[in-house]
């Protein structure tokens, strides 16, 4: 392989002659072989959008030439179109508060810009990664800004998929609203409920999640670009920050704002913890729904079997015909993963010291994973589970008819104590509550029809009145 030699303050290194990354990227690659993953592509593009905006603003302020601005912008546009992504070689978990990420972007953009000016890769006398591409910037304002832009893009996808799931649950609630089944508390028979009411409740909790997610989405729009090293704005023209926000907003399509205090925005990462915590809450709610569906579909002969989940794949390599609730199971696992990611993010946000938090790489790695897996999980939950659920209506009816939980409706008529004795007798004898009431002459059959009307028990009020 042919090489070129590049130098930095540490020394010199051989760089593959056709590589668009440079010496600082290569050092980061060699130092941090941690996860085996590459930077998230959306994060790469967010980084590049910051660089593009900076080039435009720096040119307007006379800090770089129009010629250099044009080739930087051209290089950025090519990366945004999907080119040169393979040249971003650093691991997402790294020391240095993201300096390797930032320099990887600076070097790739600079080398492509050099090439556009017919220069040789690595000839930074033409376009310099630091003096030109990174002009008016620091890793400490570029990386958190790019991180927030990425989080917004990914969170928008979560919101779209969660809205689709909410709609699917509401449709299922309407479809199954005439199916009466036993409600359960602590896994024991309680009182009747309509299956549609259960699905409606699932929808309502997700609507709260949507409200929370949209709120944190708005909070992420405030960025610290222009704060440079520690938020004081050293080496950035006073007009730079003011002009960067509208320029970057136009490029990203996101209505960005400048942090109220750039020092605060540089040292405190609580907004990333807020979004992580909100995602965790959503994942917990989804996992609870998944738990319910696994219970309600358990069987098909020896369990509750009140609903049927779509059969998606064989459930066993040894038991023929077995079908497992694989989609709810993957939702549970996604929730477990998000809980772990949230703990990692919590620890990393807390570990910041003085004017900077050095642990943005681990925060972004876990947060972006949470956003991606939640988006994908919700999508498969909707398409491969919720829309295909059906009810075993006769099974639900039989369980209501055979339940002792209906005695609750008798309390206003015969009192709690007598109702409890009836329940005990029904449980001990295996007979129905209705048969025992008629045998004891407590009520007539006509009265029982009104009092033990299962549908009336699913609405507010006293059944039979």
C-alpha cells in the first residue's frame, strides 16, 4: 500500500495515500478500538451540517475565503448525500470528549476540499482541518450541538412510530369493544371489563408518552454552538454565534436556539438525560403492554387464551406446532436495554467536571441506540402484533360466566359479607354464583339478569339500577 506522511503535535504517521481521514483520525482509530461499531450515520451528517454552516458564516465574516468556503460546502454536501461515510473511522466510544470525532470530520472535509481544488490529499496548506474547517469552533461546542441535532432527528422517528402504534391501539379498541372478559388485579379475578377498554387504556398511556417526547424534543433545540472551548466564546467572532443559529437552522430544518448561557450549555448535559429518561418511561409502558399481551394470549389450551397474537414464526426446535409471542418478547428486551442505557447516561451526565463533561461519546452511543431500537421495536410491535390481534370471544364469555368475581355487583343488594360467603361457596363447590343465588332464593332470575349483566358491570354505576 502507498502512504503519505502526516504530522501532528504527537509526531508523524503513515496514512494510506487515498484516505480522506488524516493523522488525528488515525490516532483516534488506533487508540479506541472499543465497540467495533462506527459513528452513527445521522451523527456524522449532523457534524457535517455544523461544519457546512460554520464555513458559510465564517466566509460571511471574512474569516475564510469564498473559494475555501465553496469547496468545504461542496465536500459537506457530498457527505450529506452519503459519500465518504466509510472515511469516518473512529469508534463511537472514545476519550477526549469527542475530539477524535470532530477531527475525523475536519480531516475528511478538508481532504475532499483539497481534492476539489486539484491538490493532493494531506496538503493542508490548501485547506486546513483546524484553521479552515474548524474555524471559530471547538470540539466542546461542535459535538454537543451535533449530538442534539442527531437526537432530534432520531426522536422525530420515534414520535412518528409511536403515533402509528397509538392509532393501531385505538382501532383495535373500537374493534374489540363488544368483547366482555374478566378483569384481573394481582392476576386474580376482579370484575368484568371490555377488551376494547383495555386497549383504549394502552392508547392513553402512550398518548402521555407522546406529550412527554414532544416536550423533550423542543428542549433539545437549544444548542451551545459559539461557546467554543468552555462557553466563553474565545476565538469566535461576536457575530459568529448570532449568525450560526439561523444558518444551521436552515441547513438542518430544525428551529434551533442558542443556549441562554453558553457556559451552562457546555458543561451541563442534563437535556440528554431528560430525553433518555423520557424514552425509558415510554419503553417501560410499552413493556407493560407487551407483558399483558403475553398473558392474555397464553395457552393456547392451558392458559388464558383470551386473545390471539399473529403467528410470526415457529416457536420451538423440539416442540412441533408451538408458537411463541416473539414480538412482545422483543419489546420487553428493548425496554431492558433502554433501562441499562439510561443508567449509563445518568452516570455519564453526573460525571462531568468543572467546565466540561468529557463523556459525551458514551452518552451519544447509548442514547442513539435507545432511539434506534425503540423506533424499530415500535414499528414491528404495530405491524407484526397489534394490528393482527383477534379475540376468542366465546372463551372470554365462558370465563366471565364461570367467575366468582361477578359477586362484586351483588354488594349493593346483599352486602359485602353475604356476597363474600357466596363467593366462598362458589369456589368450594365449583358451582356458578348465579345457581347458588337462585337456590338460596336471594334473588329472582329476572333480577339476576339485570344485576349480573356483564356489560353493565363495565360501566360506572350500580348494575341493575
